[in-house]
C-alpha cells in the first residue's frame, strides 16, 4: 500500500481542535495506507523545521505528500514544503483549507502559482473553494468534501419547545463568539428557559472576555472548554438548535456534524456557507453579525414545527453524502 507524508498542524495533542491531518489521516490509515506526519511541534518555528526535516528524511520512501494549505501564517509552510517537494521530485497534493483562501489568491498570486500550478492535485473540500480555484487552476483541481463516519452520529429529530443553543468552534475572533452570547441574551427576554452552551478551545484567549461579556448581559452561559468529538456529540443530545456565528468560513466540520445529529442549523451566510447550506431547506441563514435576524430565525424554529422538522430531515439526508464510505473512493482515485 502507498506511503504518504502528511504535512499540517497536528496539534490536537496540545488541546487544539482536531483538523484534517488527524481525521483524514486516521481514515487513510484504516484503509491500509502508511502515513508519516509532520508536525505536532507546538512552537511554529520548531514545527516548520520539523516539517522540512521529515520531508527530506522521507523523500526516498513516500509516494505522495499531502499538504494542508491555509490562508494566513500557515500559508508559508505550505509554500516552503511544496517547493522542497519540487526539488526532491515528490508528488504533492495541496489540500485547501479556510474561507479566506480566495483573499490569499488575490494578495499573493505569484506565490500561489508556485504552490498550485506545480501540485500533482489540488483538493477542494467545498464547492465554494472549487468555484474560486477553477478560475485559475482547473487542470489539476478536484472536489473532495470534508468527511465523517455517519454511523457514529445518532440522529435525533428534535422537538424544539424552547431554544437550547449549542455553539461549537474555537474561541477566535473570526468565529465571532460574542454574537452567540448576544443572541442568547435577546432570546432570554422571550424564553426564560433558553440555554446556551459554547464548546471549543480558547484559541485566542477569548473565553474570559466572553465570560465577562455574558456577566455584563446578566446571562448564564455554559463554557465547556475543548471536548473530544465523542464528548460533544453526547452533550448535543441536551440541545435543540446549533448556531454558527462566524465572520469567515469554508465548510465547517462542526456544522456538518450538527446536521448529522439532527440539530437544526442557524448560521451566518458567509464565505463557503451558502455552498454548504441552502436557506429554508437544510438550514436558516442570516447576514454576518445580524443578531436580530438570528434571533428571529431561532424563534421561527420554535414556532414552526413543520419547518423545523423539514430542515432537520433534509440536513441529515444531505450530509449522508459526506460519509467516509462514499468519499474514500475519491481519495483512492488520486492516490492510486
């Protein structure tokens, strides 16, 4: 079976949210592929040096190099490792991540050409990024969605008697966690039994700020911190609505997981979200940072039982296409 080198931020061991290098890597290992990873070093400089060292060390034995490509600081390791792969005559697959990647294409077109024009394949996890990258890199571009094991997600068709909100993201400004608290505060005026639980690691030291904000609004928010996938899936059984308040996005796995679990999704309509969610069919969508519209959307789920039930069922049917048992054949095709 093929030997793969996977280059990315393998940082779940340090309390970060698991990313594709952990999830896709594990799936591929279960299918018999042999994987080497770089890197789990916490320090960014040490991580980059480890990536370079492991790439050189593995160059004689790997068949393909998978490289997670992000849009901000981590873009630079993708650039460096991709060019190192060219020097070492290694086929590399550029795996796109992040709703802000289109901005990187505009800001650094020549550097992007170095990565993407020379890649063996480019994989887009969303039709949003697929559409953007097709304008320039259509020859080696392929759509392979983010994936999950659907059997591990127990589907509950919930009755929403009052809003019990679940928010699952890293505490980062781009995910706009304060909006969730503001929305909750407004809902409490009409639904005294409303609840909000916010799950995720404190990526930018924002949890204390969010706690203080909740206190200033006189609302009691549950902050669980980072939970394992199994833990938050179990926790989700106690909640009735999933809210996604992000400013930027691609195809967030937590949203896909919420749909699989039977949690109706109310999300800001940004980045790749409208390529994943269809308004009034498998989710409800509002404008970026529009608190009033999100409050109204959640109220609608409470009052319109038929709409809520339809959205919940449509969402589950849709995300079944993301099951690893279906998606894996796309990976087999490009790794053969």
